[in-house]
């Protein structure tokens, strides 16, 4: 998003791609393959800094032990070459958990490196303590995520409607247990036994083929095959079409979350949201104002909240408008990019 933004008019941007694009079953584990890849990245970053001579290096911090080691080296080599450094944490408190569990030498390396950064970005005020012991508090700033406007190119909210006289309830995220998709499916089953005017969409990537087969068999055995759709990964216009054609958005995660982009996309689409009381999710969705917050791993409570929204058109519309307004105030891509650019200039001028 940053590389293709108006920041190109404010700064001369260079990108060092440190992502391993080929499938690697040992990703995150220490072995010769990952060690060689990490060392090549360290050298690549060093060479780019030497030849491109940037004034500032911006990097995302990985909440894993191996990632923390690699990123600490990135920081130290950048500071060794006299550059300003801004780090960005896109997760929540996981960095503290990783730091606490890391070996003594890794903690020492991370502490040494992170104390040298010029700024550290977190997603919410609730995460100001995420870098405790690592980054001085006065160097931590809050910049919320931003996402493109899914209504761009559409005249308004009238795209949200029923299809074949059915209301649509949507889940959009990775199909992993911690995201709560199984709880969503059980809530869908409970609702489907009581009414036939609702369709359910489960969009995202399966991460376990055996789990996929078992889930689809369960749906078929329960006679839900015509009520639940699995469109797979949806991107771009397909994602916009899905969100704008939905009536309720559900994100029942119970693993730690930072600031899920799917919630911001649902807000941009003026959708009421049902989520859980896990971690900081209630700080994004305030119960009764821009959605409903239910206990995590509780499909019955999830089904009740979804049903309440389905049965009350005025409530859905009011909450949807609230979410749309909050998105425009806080979470647009333009606002995020502007805040990032302003921070870069502040650091460069300090």
C-alpha cells in the first residue's frame, strides 16, 4: 500500500523483499535452509543500504524468535550505517510473549537493537505496552491500519440487498481454528434449523486439507450444502461485491488479534459486525454501537447476535452507518498513508 501510494511524491522509496515466495514446510524452524535464507536477506539489506544510501529504514517486526533475531540484525546494521530506523508491529502483544520465551542471548540482542530505533509503531493505544523492555515508551506511536474504500466506484449503500430473497451473513478470513470459523459454522447450523431466509458465506483459504474434508462432510451430512457457500479467496472487486452484498459480517476469533483488516473492510462496507470479546476486538467493535460482542467459542451467543441483526432492519442500517462513519474518520488508506508519511518526516527532521 505504501509503495503504490502518494508517498512516492514525498520520498524516494526503495523496497527490499525479504519474503520467501517458494513454499517452505520448515518456515519458522531453525535449519540450514532458513538460516541461509535469513543470511542472504541480511546481506541484501546491508548492500541496499550501502548502495541506495537511504536516510531512513522502515521495517515490520516479526513476532517469532527467529524473526526477532533477523529483525534485530536488520536494525543493528541500519544503525551501524548511520540510518534512522522505524519499526512497525502489526500484531498485538505477541512480541512480548516471544521476547519472554526467547533464549537469554536472543533477548539481549533484541533489547540492544530495539533500544536504538527512532520510532516504533503500534496499531492501537492498547498496544503501547507491547514493546515494554524493548523500546522506550516516548518512541512509541499509534497509527491505526488503513484499508482501501470498498465503496469506491459504487454510488452508495444501495448495493447491500438480499439475493433470491435471502439475507447474507459473511465470514471472511483464513480458515483456521483460531479465527473461529468452526463457531461460525455451528452458529449457521443453529440459525438454519430455525429459518430458511438466510445464506452463509465462508470466504478464505483453507490451511489443512484434512480439516477441510471433515468440515465439508459435516456440512453435507447436516443438509447445509445449499445454505453455506465457500467461494475461496476473494480479492479486489470480488471482495467488494461480497461485502456489499452482505447484511451481517461475523469475525468470531479467539486467537490473539492486532487490528484485523477484515473488520475495517466490513466497516468500510457499512456492515454491522458480530465479533468476540477476545483481546482488543471490543476496542474496535463497541457492543451495541457498531456491532455486537459475544463471548468467544460460544456459537449459541453468536447465533443470537446474528439473528437479532437479521430481524431488525433499522438496527442493521443504523449500525452500518456508524461503522461507515468510523471508517471514514479513522481507517481509510489515505489517512494511514498520510500518518505514515508525517511520521517519516518527523523522524528525518529530528
